[in-house]
């Protein structure tokens, strides 16, 4: 166990809004052991940015970690050559060129269909009816699980997210997670013969072509689903909410003073959909005066680093003119998010501009609660547009 100072939290309060506690940790105990989470947290930007690269001490390899136990050993839970070889094998599915030449058109087509379906309703829950559907359809294309519906994609993603964040060991959460991984395996089994015969640029297909073992193929598809559904969903709805609650910032976008890419970058910094990454201590080491022992669990708190007062002025403010080049929303080092190009295109090139172009008078129609610290986003977001009555 590390000798970091102990910082107590109320798990329910932390789940509802972790930022006040994280700000106190940055100020009082930037490396803090939090008993309620069973881990030592790194909360300052520079420490996270530096230590994430030191895989010899803070390893991604976690045989007993929840992600590995529940989903299999994917490339995120490997280091060195084992990680880089699988990342190389999957690159074509996520490469900027593939995104530009193949996925963007698919994203736009599906988004237009969703907007056509929603428009006559005059209002919706932007999380469940738009962001969830759009990210689900995009992920079906990228993973190659064409036999799956977007609703099932969202269900299995949420089930896995809950399962790998189940640090309190809730048996019902674990059972749902296992049901979701079984569903994914069944859809993989259905599509494998299709891609053996007719390969394409999807994640499932490129891994089969590369000859990866099926246990790696399955684990990496599950990884893409766990990170490729909830986070874009939360960023689409969350960024829309940020603009609607900051009309001065929205006008800047509409007037062409800032880009949609700036909207996405600042939102991901300000309210990071991926709030942390777990690591396991591989060897005894000391960081900033704190000594760690092998086997300990460390959380790199990206959401905290992205609000570090040492990096950004007034970091709790949503500001589209801010330079976000030092944001760690996608991580840093060898485990930088492989799907970053796809996420940027999906959200900033398609989902947000098409939404606000179709509904220029889009407005909130109720409260928008947020939750989560490992993964954070709006739980629901009632909105309406011209011709509708307020919805509750």
C-alpha cells in the first residue's frame, strides 16, 4: 500500500460530481489514497502526463483487474510489444484515412436518418434518442457487428462500463456485464464467416485478416464497444448541453468564430467523458515523495488533470477560445486512444453540426442531470424545437 496521504470521499457525492473533491486533492494531496475507491489517485496534469508513460512502474497489465476479468485481455491491458503489435493490427479500422474515406459518410447517412425520424416529434431526449442512436450506429460500422441493433449496442456497452467500474462488487452488476459480453460474443460468431469470405475495414475484419488469436479479437472488439459507445454518446449530448447553457459560446460557433472541433476539444477537457485510467504498480518506486509497492492500484484522473489550475486559467469555465492542445482527454503515451480520429469526426464533423443545422432553435425542456467519475455524462436531456410543446 502506498504511503500517500489518505483522502476520504462520499462515493455518492463523488459519483454525482467529482470535481470539487478533485480540486481539493490537487490542492491538498495531489497524490492521495482514497479508501472508498481502493486506489491511489494522481490528480495533477503534469504527474499524470509523465507517469502514464512510465509503463515499467505503472503497468496496464492487470490480470486481476475488472476489465480483464470481465472482458478478456485486450490491447489496453497490455504493454510493450504485446500492445504495439495488436494496435498495429487494428490500425486500419481507426486510421484517419479510413475515417475520412469510409466512416464519415456512413456516420452522416445514419445521422440524417435519425434526424429525419426525430424532426416531426418536435422534441426528444437528446441522450437516448439522438446521441445514443448516432454513436451506436457508428460503432456498428466500425466494429463490423452489423447483426447488432444500435439499442443492443448501447445496452451491452453500458453493461460492460458498469461491470468494469464495479469496484464495490455488486453481483447484479457483474451478472449484467457477463450477459452483455455473451451477447457480443454471439454477434462476433455470427459475423466471422461473413468477413472470412468478404473482408472489409471493420475492426473485426482487420483483426481476422491479421491472424490475431480469437481471444484477442473478442477482447479488442469489447474494448472498442466499451469505449466507443458511451463516451461519444456522452460527448455529443454533453457538448450540446454546454452550448445551450452558454448561448454566448453557441453564437461564436454559429458566427464562424470558432469551429466544431474547438467545441469538442473544450467540452472533452471541461467535462471529460473518460475520467480516469487504472494502472497497476509493477515495481517499487517513489513519485513526488510517495512510495508505491508492487500490486497496488493507481488511478490516473484525466478529468482532474484537465481542470488543473497550473495548466489552464479559470479551468472550471467552458471557454471555446481556450487552447486545448495540452488536454489529456484521450490519454497520453503509448495508450493514447486509438479511436480518437473516429471520435473527433463522429462528434465534431457530423453529430453536432448536423444537429444544430437541422434544429437552429434547439432548446432545453427540462433538467439535465450528470453522473459519473470514471465515465461521465448526462443521464437524460429533454429538448424541443419549433412547433413542439414543452415535454417533461
